[in-house]
C-alpha cells in the first residue's frame, strides 16, 4: 500500500543537467517506491516568462526523455503536460476568487520575477502561485517535493486550502511540503549556480557524450586558490570535489581523496581526469535508456498522452467536487 499521492511540476527547460538531477529528478525517481506519483511539465507556467514560445515542444520532449532515462516509470507514475489537462485552468479561476491580491504581490518569488523581467510583468506572473496551487490541489496531493526556492509557494498553497475550505467546506486537501535535500550544485565556472541559461559549457547535461563530459570537466574550475599541484588544495571549496562526492557513493574513498588533495599528492588535473571517467560511467545507463527512447519519439508523446488521460480522470472528479462546494448552479 502506497503512502499517498505525490505531485510535482517542472517548467520545460529542455535537456536536464546534473543540478536538475541532484536537485529534483533523483528524488522524483525515489519517491515512486512509496507514493503514487504525478509529475507534470508545467508549460502554462513557462508562458509567464517565455516570450519566444517556439522551443516549448522541444524543451518538453527533451526534459521528459531525461526523466524517463533517469528512471521515471510511466507504467506506475503519471507523467503529463499541464496544458493537456485544461481542468487546471478552471480550478485556477475558482481559487483566484478567494485569493487576496496582497498575498500574491507580497511573495518574495513575485518580487524576484518583477526584478528579473521588469518589461514583462504580466497578469499571469501575479497568478503564478495560484496556478501552482491548482496543480497540486487538482490531484489532491498529500506531499509535494520542492526545492527551498519553492517553499513560499507551498506555504501559499496551504493557506489557500485553509481559506477555501473555511468558506466552502472541507473539499481541498492541504499538502505536506517535502523539502528536497538539494546540495548546492555550481556550474563548471565554480561560481554561479549550474544552469542552462549561461554559456553552454557551464553545465553537464545528463545526455552529454563521454567526449563532451571529458572536455567540460577538464575545463572546469577547481579550488581557485590552488595554482600548482604542490599547493595544498581545499576540497571543501572545490566544486569538482563536491560533484565527485555526489556520484561516488563511497565516503571513505572521498575522505582519502580529500586528504590527498590537502596534502598536495593529488593534483587538480589528475583528479578531474578521475572524476570525468567516473562520471561517464555513472551516466552510462542513463545514456543507454535515453538512446532507446529517442529512437521512437512518438512513444514519448504517447506516454504523455496516456498520462494526461489518467490525470484527467482525477482532475475532473476533483473539479466536480469543488464546483459543487462553491455552489455553482
Ligand atoms: N513553480 C515550480 C518551479 O518553478 C514549478 C511548479 C509548477 C510546481 N506547479 C507545481 C512544483 C506544482 C511543484 C508542484 O519550480
């Protein structure tokens, strides 16, 4: 018996990198063991920031391909595209009527967006958290895994539920927030967060070829204070060390590497070569499954169509309950 239902969403951003993997995907995969999971590509949310929408289809396909390759199992888990289940927009409208505008404009996430895109402060941006609440509530999720950046949105969702239920009766389910323990993954420059928007070589994508991995790792920044091999290294500030520990799964060995680095018997170039080799191996099964799926792109779209059909069954039921509670004639 499963513990309940998990829902999570991610904006379609195309090929996923190590930061996405250790920050979210790995956890999505693990949660399938104990929960009924629903994972959604939130294309409508993406529209609040995207001006050029032409890559949406490709971004969706590439991201879902990565999810499947990482171990999201579509026979157990519902994987779908947000806009394929339009009931979410109806619930979004209804939730909007009980949401005080001040709650939305006060959110730090909204203020950040206004700063990021001052020329595109659209109505959808203000409603972003309401749409996210609609995602979660439509599927009566018991638990929602999110990174710390999304915590205000989850708290907001819980407040919406309390307010809505107080007015209309116990119809919505208050979800638990499951904070994903996400190590801070920096890009290969060792300074900024790993992200795809920066110049291409700052991230390692899960689908990168062995050659690309080697090239990117060998060009990566390590301990900035260490110029020569004879200088003692500082593994605690070395991004390559952090990444290596994430994939190594052997703490004793990583402790030894840290000692060798501090004692200047292991140089950065040597360590990067070792890490690149192991990363290529770590991602090998992933590349293999991904290549199999990529041979039949239509299968990926079929999986999404099937996911949407299963999602709609749950969605229409919740929406009926909500409309009844609101006393819509
Ligand atoms: N806002 C989330 C993000 O940017 C994406 C998202 C949309 C989401 N709907 C959701 C996350 C529902 C969890 C649950 O990362």
